[in-house]
C-alpha cells in the first residue's frame, strides 16, 4: 500500500472512491446473480449489461493501486526554485508551442452536474479529448462516454498540476481550469521563465521558499525538498509581499500584537457588532507608553481612536498565530506562523490572510529550522514546549534564507508542467488575448 505523508485528505478521497466502486461492483454482480436465480424478476439492465458493468468496475478496482502510485510519483523531490527550473520551463514552452500551433485544445461544456468515475455523460468525450491534448491521458484511451479509471487518473493528474483538490470530480472549478486556452498557458510559461531566470543563481545550501500563487512552502536542503507545506497566504486586497530575507527567530506560544491595519479594517467593526469580542478572543488593550491595561469602554469605537493603542492577544488555543511564529526581517511586518484555523488548508483556494503566511504541519518545518542551526532542539523538545504553553523565544544560531516568490507556472525534470491561478493579476495574461478567451485564471 502506498503511504501518503503530505496528502491525507486526498488519499481518503481516493479510498472513498475505491470503496464506492467496490460496492457498485458487488451490486452489479448481485443483479447478475439474481437474473440467473430468478429469471422471472424484471431488472433495470439485462444480464449481459450487468456482466459488462461488473467487469468494468473490476477494471476500476484493479487499476486503483496503479492510479495512486502514478499520482504519488508526480510529487517531485526537486524544488520549484533551482538552477535547472528555467531549463525545464524552456522545454515546456516548446511543448506548449506545438500544442498551440496544432490549434490548442477544445473545451468541456459547463452545463450539467459534476460527474465522477462510473458516470456516463457526453461531456466525458470532451474531457478525454482535452486531457489527451495536454498529455494527462494516453492517446490510446479511446473516446467512450464512460468515466472509467483511466479518465479518473488523468483528471486527478490534471488537478494536481493545477493546484486543485485531486478528487477526480469534474466540477465547476476544474472545468474553468480545463477551459483556459493553450495560448494563455503558453504565455504564462513565458512570463514565468523570465522570473525564474532572474532567480536561477545559488540560493543557499538550505533555504525556505514560499510560492504565493501555489500557497505552498518548501524547505530545501542540498538541492532537495526536505518537506512541503500547504500554506494560507494573503487575500487579493491584503497581498503577501514578494521579498527575500532571512529567518532568524522563533516564538513559541506567542502573543499576537494586532497590526494597525487589522485594528482599523476588522477589529473596530467587530467591536461595534459585539462589545464582548475582545474578551471572547483573549485580546487586551494596552497603552503603548505605560503598558497599562485599558477597558473597552474607555475607547470611542465610532472613530479610529483604537488605532492609537496596542491590542495584544494572549497565547492559547485561539491565538491567531497558533503555537509558533517564524520571524524574518522585513518592512511589511509579516511573518510565517501556525494557525488555529486548520480547516483552511483543505481548500484549493487558500488566500485568506492579511499578508502573513500560515503554515500547515508547522512543527515539522520548525524542527527542520532548528536542527541544523540549533542542534540542542529536536522534535520532542518542540512538542514539549508547545504542550506546556510556556512562552519561549529561540534565536537561530545561523540564519536561513527565505524567498517569498510569485511563480504561477513551472516544470520539473520529469516533464510535469504546473500552473497556478494568477491570484494577484501579476501575469497580465489577457492583455493581448481575444475577448472571448478571457476565462477566469
């Protein structure tokens, strides 16, 4: 059995599909048996149809393991940023240029319910043609209107390459990604080739890379990804900045000082709705100069008076920074941190923060940061200090480079080409495109 370290939700989804197919196969077989034992009973399908459907579902079951293995193999150990990435993109540009020259690819109809393995639908033929054009499905897969295991594997592969939840369901978000024209994808590759060439030098033996459009973090050591982490990054109107810095400190069980921008945009409106908001969220009001604590009644919430004070959230389970904050020097007052809102990591749209970056499985990243620079720390000690809830600040004995980047298209050595949504509209992909191709990126 293949073991997934980074995709537990995906594996559960795939296993659910597998179990569903198994149940369906048994039902089909039961129907076939019933037609033999009690031929007088009217059935919805003939014995021949039941046998064909049963054999088809056995085929899905037999191919489940190979599907999982092929999807797992797509997760390359090579980092997104490397001296070779620009060359891999150049190869992908040649590939997509040929696709464009041959007329691109067709679209999949947006009408109809979401469909998945086992369905029969005319859109499956469109889906097969689209997946074949981009290399996600073998050219020999045929043009049946049945959503079989080969289409399922091809669609999941496409979803993984485009940062979507690989659930094998042809839903609205997946259709939108499928229908982005080939010439737009080509232009996206060309745009990112320029970006990555400017970053193709030596990045360090060990570094952390945050890819904002992918909402993903890589911890890289000696040219290999030691761990990947799903992230939550800034909203469109509160963007995570692009920057280069160095990680120098960790705060365990931290206080959170609410930034002035959040006081103005979020905290004041919430206090108008519910005067108990600060108390419910363990947030104290402090005078910046004296450190004295104030009550919420001492502030006029109909003005910006609150921005003159310090709002500090106590450590704990509901603290917005979670169990640890990762500090690096920057003028934007942003940082990497844990979060109590774990459910956001399970979405394929992870642009919810006010500019800072939330890290899934943050303890793994923190342990990696500490082990190479501060050897007296290990995972057991990290777990223990978080468990106790004690405040502790740890300076790294040597800093670690951090790159917060904006990469919406890249390729790896295996020829797998990845695309992500241009969430901050920095690619300018449609300025020269026909109006009728302006699909949502």
